[in-house]
C-alpha cells in the first residue's frame, strides 16, 4: 500500500472540502482508512513543499507523482471524486 501526501493551507476553502471529502470517503469505505495520509500544512513546511511540483492546494501526491491539484472551479463533488481516485490508487 502506498502513502499519500496532501499539501494544504489553513483557512483554504478547497482544503476544508478536501478534509471533509476524506472523512466522508473513509466513513464510506473502511479500506480507505488504512491508507497512510500525511497532511502537510504548506506554510509551516515550505522547504518540503518546495521539493514538490504544484501551484495550488490541496495537492495530492503518491511519492512525487501528482495525483491531484485543485483548480479554482473545483466543487466539493469534484474534490471528493479526485480524492477517491487518489485513495484507490494508493490501495492498488
């Protein structure tokens, strides 16, 4: 099983939706709860964040492979679907 790294910022509405989506998905599918997810607050871990290729948060990586980077138009439903795909990839 692979580990996911999620970059986020406190106060970001997209990041709040990502957290909510993650909680809903893990409640819906217990296997998702087995995936190790490192939530990295970007402003508190700038040196680490600089080693990854992304512009917007939330951004989800498996190793250094970007699985998702939020777009300004992403709704909660889009964020949830992309987080589900990332969790599925981590379980594969």
